[in-house]
């Protein structure tokens, strides 16, 4: 049984923020050298894609008539 509603927008945002962390960790560990401005498009692109995913997910759920899992009565 699910404890909460699946939110794919948060999944996408988390994946891109994890990618940004891996990029900085690789730079800090000496595996590669990353300029400071490289992570900005990764984070901003990830947040934009997460927003689009969340809007699309909300539209799909609204058309199907599926409300929140822990609804009112």
C-alpha cells in the first residue's frame, strides 16, 4: 500500500539535483575539472523539466478523475 501519491516531477528534480551533486563531487575529488558555470544549466534545465512533468502529470490525473489518495471522507 502506498503511503503517498507518486509525484514524477519531484523524481525528475531529484535526479537532476543528484546529477549536479555528482558533478561537484567529481570535481572536488579530482576525477575531473568542472567550471563553476556548468552546473547552472543542469539545475535550471532539470527544474524546468520537473515543472513540465508535474504539469503533465496533474493534467493526466485530472482527466482520469483520480483525486488524492487520502481524500476527504
